[in-house]
C-alpha cells in the first residue's frame, strides 16, 4: 500500500474539527492559563519566552488518532496533511476560547517543548491541558510518551 492510501485510510479513522481562536500575545502565558481557569504548577513564561506581541486570530484543529502514536509519528502525520503542531500560546488561547474540551479529553500541543533536567537525566517535555469535571491544569508531559486515542493534538494549517 502506498503512503497516500495509508494516510487516506488512517484519515477515515481519525477525527478532526476546526475552530477559529483569538490570541493575545501581550498577555503572559500564566495569565492566559489563569484566564482559561486552569491550574498552573510553575510559571511557563520562564520556559517559553515569547517574541510575539499584539493580537491575531488563527484557525486550529483538534486531531485525534485512533491508534497509539509517538510524538515524532504524530508530527509527521500532521505535516503530511499540511498541519503544524500548535505552540503553548495557541494551546492557552484555545483553552480560554473553548474551556470545556479539556474536561472531556487531554489536549496536547507538541509544538512547544522544554528540556527538564532531573538528577542525572534529562527529559524533553511537551505541553498539555488536562482536566476533570471541575479542575483543569496545564501539564508538561514527556515527549517519549506514546499518545493514546484519548488525546487530541492541537494543530494549525501551515
């Protein structure tokens, strides 16, 4: 089977939907998360300094894969269909615009990563919004993780 047929078959099983969201780059990431009613353990602004300013709107898509995927595989599949993984700013803006999605399933933005040094090892972490009925939080998860069908990837057209 050629790559096109594999992708077409996989796309039929995968789920995605589009949303238009406003982003205010003049607000800190911590303020964005708090405005989205999310718990933040540590300030993300130190790890993700932004060079952007002003306001703009973008279209984002929530993409669900019906199989377990590693981060690198998810990135390749997104780029194959002309999408790029969203950044933490885009994730926070989405959480503010659509707060109830994180209560249904975790949403990950693999477009922003940090290097976390712990004792003698290092981890590369991606950002994710997770939540339950009442509480939602901004989390940092290991990029080596395999993401199951419960996760949604936030992406935007190239």
